[in-house]
């Protein structure tokens, strides 16, 4: 063994992100196992502690390697592979005592090319294990974060592999924006959806379709969201096509919709550009489910809304001219509104919008030629009450 080999180990350790001591320990263990295998012991025998006790020592400064068989000094030998009698031991060291361990160097010639190759294979395996552990430790606490990576490759099943800097993550087709095309070298922002440890090593799953990616981009572009003045209450996405975002303001002087859209739409356009021109509707959130559903169905104008909170269903009255707008192309508008609010939405089509007060007003306007306002109605009722009281007094 020479110093150049140790230098090579240090280079590999640096490239793989493991410590030199860890790599040297792995090599020593690999060489010990190779020695035992050369002597005819199988992996199962080694795991069960059969065969001689072997210790390998590599001096990182000089590159000198020693392979030692360790034997315990006993009065009566029962396991000759690991024990030596006191009488035999004193031939090597007259002062040795019972219970002590003796080291017997192994001649380098006893290592064949097969043993060296076996050591190399074991070392390679240990390197992979060390690298997998490093990757898992590096990313296990970063699940749920948005990271910037570079597309490394795309396979024939449309799986995209993203280099996150020292680790490769998988973005399967279901986590991609359908309208995007990925190519090696392309820089992308991805949401780290899952970090899993398995027999084959850590599995990193990233996404460009996850709603959290949209939330992250809005926080980056809208200072009011980043500082907590405006809050994102719900997000519904159909990646690459359209999204709906419900927001509210904790400051009555801050318009949450205007803050998200920005001057001349600059903020929302920047977010849309990052998501391959995905259209983003920003709507006001409301604690009243009826009002929230009404806002979520924008740009459609809807009328009366009946709720079944137990079944999470909503029946919404719409006029004929607004029905197709409420549904949206391919049902997209109602689908996103349903995801956003958590209610299954059913439409009831009517000649006019089914709001009772507005309907009554329109009927009155058509028949009498006037529009009945709330103020007029209240005034009429008060006059009626006053006159009734006067009549009662006169009759009395």
C-alpha cells in the first residue's frame, strides 16, 4: 500500500461528501472481510462470528497497512481460530498472561487478487451506503421546502431527474406541469414533496404541480404575504392551466386582491411566468361559506345558494346566460371553485338569478313600472302602521 492510495481515498471522500476517517474505516472493514472470504468463510459465517478475529490497520500518513489475526490466551483451547494456549503463546512472548490478546501479522502474500477485488467491491458498497446516509440526513428535515435545482436527465417514461446539489431527485409525470417540456441543464424551482428511506437508498420526490409551490412563489413576489398582512387561505390548482387563490387581509387598509396582483399586474404575472403562464385567479376569502362560494365561482354571477354542511354540498342558482360561465371550459371553473371551498357544487338554472329580493324587485318593476327599494318599502310600512293607529283612535 502506498501514500498515493490514501490520497486517492481522501479525494473520493471529498467527492462523496463523507469523512476520510469514515472511508478508511470502511476500507479496513472491507479488507478484513475479504481476507476471511479468501480463507473460505461465507458472508453468513462472518456475520455469525465464525473464523479468526481479524483487524486491519491503515496508517493514513504512510499508507502502510497491517492485517492482524487476534487470538486470546487461554488455558485450554476450544476455538483454535480465536484462541491460543498459554504454552504456545509464550513461545512468542514469554511474559504474556492468561486472558490477554495477541496480534499475529498476516503476510501480504496471503492476499490474492480475488481478495483485493472483494475488498474493492465491499468498499464500493460501503461508499454507496455512506453516501445514501449523507443524502438522507441532508434532506430529511427539508421536506416541504421549495428548492432550486437543475434538470439532469429525462428518461423514456418522462421521468425527470433533478440535481439538487449533491443529490438527485425524481419528478414523476404526475408531479410535472403538463404544458412544460424539460431538458438537461434547465434550472427549475421544485417543491420537495417526500423524503423516504428505503433498502435502495433515500428517495427524493419533487413536484412542480403542488399547490405549495404556488404559495411559495406568491410569498416571494408579494411582500404583504411574506410579512403576514395578507394571508393565503386556500389554493386550488390545475397545473399549467389555471389556479384559484383565496386571500384575506389582516389590515383593513390593505386590499388583498390588489396586493397580489400588483401595479399593472406585475406581481401575478411574475408568478404566472414561473409556472409556464398558468392563469391565476385571486378571489377574496370569506368565513361565510355562501359568500366564499360566490367569490370562488367568479367571474360568473350567481344567485341564491343553499348549503348542506353535513354533506359539504352547495346548490347554486344561476341564470341561463351565466350557467356556462359558472361551469367554465371543460368544467374547470366549477371544479376549481369546489376544490377551493371544499363544497361539491350543483347548479340550478333559472330564467333570472334566483336571489329573492332581486327577483321581487324585477317583478315589481315590470308590472308597476317602478323599482321597489328597501327604503321605500320601510317608509310604506311605517305610513301604513301610522294610519292604522290613527283610524283606531278615531274609531275609539
